[in-house]
């Protein structure tokens, strides 16, 4: 019987192949009471399973395939920490002793208690981390049950396999580097889950939040996975199969065509040049940047050097990372954003999340409250500026007084390095991010003190509309076409143009090809995005005629009804 399922597409493309199901260990847990004489033996069996799982995870961490996304190492560190926590590794032993439960059931009881605690957490991002607890617990359960934790069956090169599971850990996903799986689909997960993040890094079709896929799909059933639309078709008939094979071929052809644009200058039909830069998180991302043909790095998220560790990176470690990126880019601009810690990016050893972390001590506010930490980073960035075309970017500016304090600290770091005889770019450009409405409304004042501006649309939309886009209950209200958002973006671009300084967009709007012409019509001439989106945006630029689109874009600024805005956008992209 043929049927379709709908979920959340987290990585685009089309895959056709046979289903391979991975068991959901928590659904198979037996429950029984042990005789008293067997309790010591059961405790030993549980401790062995914990140690076996630890060895597996450490082996995976020590053998991460070359070219794997940087997130893998961080995720494995997190899973090892969860495994070491007493709530999973010690508390089940107490249940085995007191209740004489079998090890599997004792572990499941503890997992259920932990999940219930996570469900009570108000912060959406942190609440979603319960998936990591489940994934670690499942690895231990599979060991106890005698199941393979993560090794899939041999796969023929001629047959595409699609992984079907209740959930999938990043550790398991590492095998995509070694096994020719065409796609994966899961019952649970969200757009911000670790699984989704890794899926996008691997660039394979992926759908999450299907709810009952693991129950409804059988081993080896033929599947079509449309990652773009978030649709899975089970046992398609020959007509549907033929249609999707055609779509798949077209998708692959388009991907190959896009690669031809790598060395093509991003210029509109009327001859206007546009700069396309890439966003990165770590120096390991540079090969992907070069493969995309980016003309610079518009956003180096330096805070990722600080995450998933138990200490602060010192000046030399930071300097080495920044210098490597500057040298690897061979004279192309590299914009390094100072620490944007806080909200969902907390230091492991210094949690300052507060009651409302998105509105709390984060980004430049945190840096100004920790001047020594900030000073260390400023020195490292300044030193790296000697080895390439480095720019310094300040996140989440709110007031001119914050900016003045920051510029004073930058000046102090310069004076210190000069006194020590350390070379650096004395005229390093300093820019500011426009991410909150207050900054957008005060942008003219900021522009007087800065060399360039960068619009962070993710936070700007979130703060303007008071919507957490990771919250399923309100995610549908997160709208980059909201009239207020468009006004703030256009206002910022116009103010930068009037001040005679460059301005870029480095949020998700920059990588959305459907919004490329709109931003061009507002006057934007520099985009910064994930490298995977760069060629698609370039293709749109090459087909754009500014005299035509500018008028339509200006009409969109005057429109307020959603229907009218979408009509104008469709006209813009026709």
C-alpha cells in the first residue's frame, strides 16, 4: 500500500531508496524482579554496559573521519558528559539494590525521570537537549539488550538505503561518512536539534518530526524522501516513482550547473557588482568556503572556539585560529565577530543564563562585564590582523555608550601591543551588528563611529516580533516579510549608504534566494551566508535587473497586508 507522511524538512534534496530500520531500544525494555542473590551480578552487568558505551563513544571521538563537521566532536563530548553524570551511571544501581529491578528497567525509569525534568524547563533550546539524554541512554540500553549500538548492515553500492529511526544521535550519524546512506528520517526532532544541524552539515536529504515513521514503515520498503517539502512517500506507484526520479535528476543537474558559477563574478544584468561572503564557525570550515567561491568571510563566529570545553582559550590559541583563517583566505576580507556568548551559547563552566537568557547578559554586554576575557580576545584578533585583511565586528550593540566603551577597550589593546612591539593593522576596520530594533532605529548615530555595518536578521526578526523561532507553538509567526522587519532592514541599508560605509546582511535572509532580489532592491551589495547557499544566491543575482526590481522593492516597503507583500515578492522573482 502506498501512502505519504509529512514532517519537517531540515536538509533539501530528493532521495529514493529502501528503508533500513534502526530499533528503538526503549520500546523493547523488559521488566522483572530479580532474586536477591542475583543483584550483585546485575549491578556488575550494568556497570559493564556503562563502561562499554564509554569506550564506544571515546573510540568514535578518536576516529572522527577527515572532513567531518566540527559539530561532531562537540556532540560526542556532550554525550560523554551525560554518560558520566551520576543520574544515569549511578542512580539505576540504587534502584537495582532497593527494588531488585533488572538493569534495563532501572535505567529506563531513571531516563523517564530525567526527561520529565527537562520537559519542565522553560527555555526551548535547553528543553530540546533532552534528546541527548535519550540518545545516550539508548546506547546503554542497546548494549544491555545485546543489540548493536550503531553499526548498520553492509550496503550494496547499487542500492540506496534510507535510515528510518525514532531518533538518531550525532555519533550514529558519523557513519554517513563511511556508509552510502542516501537520506534519513526520524519520528522526533526539530529544526534546531543536533541531528538537524549535522544533517545540514552533511548536505543529505533529511526529515524529522514524522511521529510514526518507525512504526508504519517496514524494512526494505521503497521510500521517496523529499527533503525540500518535508514529504516521505512509502511504496510509491510507478507513475509517482517516475516523476520523482525525474525531479531527482533535475535536482542533481541543477547542483552541477551551480558549481559552474563558482568562478563567475556576482554581477547583476545591469552590471552592478555584489559581494558574496561566507559565514564560518571554526578554521576547519575554510575548505567549504573556498569550494563555494566566496569572496571573503563576512562572519567568523568566534564564540565557537569557547564552547564545549572546561576552560577559556588563551590568547595564543585564539591568535593561532584567527591567523590561520586570515592566511588561508589569502588577502580576502575576514570579518571576526567578537564573542556572542549567552542565550543558547553558554560557557560550560560559567552558566549565566538567567531567567530570560535571550534578553540577559550576552554578546557585547557580557564582554564589557568581563573586560579581561574581552581584552584577551581583542589582542588575539589585532595580532591576527597583521596576516591578512581582518575586520573586527561587535555583536548586539544597543547604545552609543556601549560602542564608546568598546572602542576605548580596542584602543587600549592597540596601545599595549604597540608598546610591546607586536605588529598589527593599526587601521583595522571596526564594524557593528544591527540585531535589535534599538540599534536599527539609532543606526545613524552608530554609523558615525564605525567603518561598516552588518545586519543580523535572525535576532532582528526575533526581537522585533517577540517570537522565539525555535518554539513550535509560535514558529509559524516568525516572518522575515513582516512590514516592521522590512522597514528596519531597509532603514539600516539606507543609513549606511548615506554615511558612505559598507553594509552586509549575515543572517538567514542573506542565504534565502527568494529574498535576494528584495535585498538588492533595498540597496544591499554585500551578502554573507552559509557556504552551501552561496551559489544559489549568486544564480539569482546574475539574473536580476536592478532598475526593474528596485521599484517593486520600494512598493513592498509601503505594503502592510501579507497577501499584498507575497504578491509583490512573486512579481519580484518572476
